[in-house]
C-alpha cells in the first residue's frame, strides 16, 4: 500500500529525498545514493557555511555510498613531464566541479597515457552520464584488468543503469581485488533487488523505463507513465531542461520497497538515481500519486543539471512543481539551517521547512523568472561557488538573500 511521508490538512506532500552528494575530503570525494531521510530525525545535522559541494551529513543506515577517490590518485602531474600543465588544469577543473571541462582535458591526457581513462570515467560519473563513464572505465579495464577503481565504478554505474547482472559481475571482480565494504553493501542490495524483481516486466517510453510486477500492480503502470510524461512535458517546458536518456521508475509492493531500500516505514517515495515508490494502494489515489511523481521527477531534473543545489532550493522546486505546499510564509527557520539537510527538525518544523522552501523559491521565480533559477543551477554545475552563482542569477548575493528574505 502506498505510504505517504507526512501529510496534514494544511500541508499536502512531504517527501524528503536525498540526492547524490559529494563531500570534499583528502582521501576522496564520496557520492551518496540515499533514500528519503527521516523528517523527524532526532539528531540535528551540523550547520556549516555552505560548502562548494553541497553534502548531506545524515546517515539513516539506508544509504549506498561510493567513494572512488579523486583523479589525483590516478593522474600525477609530476609523473607526466610532457603533460604536467595539462594534467594540473584537468585536476583543477575536476576539483572546482567543472566535470565536463575536466573530462575533455583528461581525454587529451589519455591519448598518451591510458591511466587517464579512469579519470575521464570519473568525470562523466560525476556528471551522471553513466553510459559514457562506463565506456572509459571499460577502456581502463582493458588496459589494466586489476584497476580496482574502474571495477568499483562499473559496479555502481551498471547498477544505476539497471543492468543488475553486469553490476553483480563487476562487484564480484572488485571484491576479489579488495574487500571493499561499499561494494559488499552494494552486493547485498543487488541480491535483494534481483530477488524482488524476478517477476518484473518493463514498459518503456522515450523518456522513462517503468519496472513493475504486472500481477501485483495490474494496470497502475499506465497511470504512472501518463503522469510521468505529463511531468516531463510540464517541468521540462517551465525549466527549459529535459534530462538526457531514460529515467528508471521502479514500482514495488510496500513490503518489497521497504525491504529492498531499507527506507523508513513512512516513506512515500525516493529518488536515488531512480524514482522508486511503493505502489500498492495507489489505485484510485490519482491526485496523491501525481504529487509524489511530480515531486520526485523534479528532483531528477534538478539532479540532471547539478548535484550542488542547496537543499531548500531543491525541495522548494519539487514542492513548486508538485503543488505540495501552496501557503506562503516567511523565514521562520534560518535558510542557512536547511541548506544541507532537513534532519534534526521536529515533525512541525519539517512542515515549516518545506513550506518555507516553497515560499522562498516561489519568491525568486516570481521576481526574477524561472530562467534565472535555471541559470543559477547551471552555474553551480560548472563549478561556481554558491554565492557567485546566486549573485549572477538574482543580482543579490546568497548571503544577503538568506539574511534578509522573509524576515519582518
């Protein structure tokens, strides 16, 4: 039965979806693939100044994480006398978040040094272009079959592309090289998903691939596809952006959904690179299903542009397009406190956080236009720091906005 995160008579849809986040650490930059986090988590997340890469410090025990390290572990400018400058520029672009620019430079390096293939793959992995990333990781494997980073990356990339068999293959080969705990966690998830999807059938459109149990779900997939295509057209037109490739949507029974993802019992849906919802009981709840799918699809759109979006903007856009919260309020919770996570908020305050996020995002869109919002997201995707990206788009610094907006 479809379960909903937190609903009240005043606030319609509350779904907290945690995206792929990166944290910059000397030992590497982990990417989190996480499910919806508790709206009423007891431990507040630490409040830090907005980092160059937005991260979610939460750990609800359900996250899949992948730490591939950084290209600096593969590409050493000092060991490339003839390409020292090129290697340094490539690493600089990667560290700044300009992964597209980094990919181009790493490709040049790979023409003379095959070890750079993995660095190219890492760049595309960060862009969410897993198909292209895999092409370069496969080249890295051809050059060195013991390349653990490439094996591990392929395991996660194929998982994101729904190729469970290939993912299992590379997970096993990776574990034979290094007893990596992240790969072991992935293997456990893969076994569960393969078991729950053993009777699944697939319905594909140009934009979505819907996986579901035809016996359990009947014809609900048709309604899901119709709503998703509506979301694709509407959100895409409004934001002027359509994600490349097909987005996977997994429809599970409630028991399979919670068993496979480890999501808390009150989750109504998650986006972890795939849209996943527990579908039993959704029949006859078209409006609710529409809100859930529009909300999750909006996250997919934002994610396809940048993974460095402040949480209140990310959730505010999802609420804006799903019509989850219509009542506008001021800044009751400091926006700085909900840049990275909504964890630590009480049930009442998480309602306020969603409503406030919607209100702030609505204000920006109404005052400056949706094209400016997209401009900010694209600027973040190219490595601009949040203050610069916000200032260029809205003619006001990020610091000034969060200090002044919605306060009486």
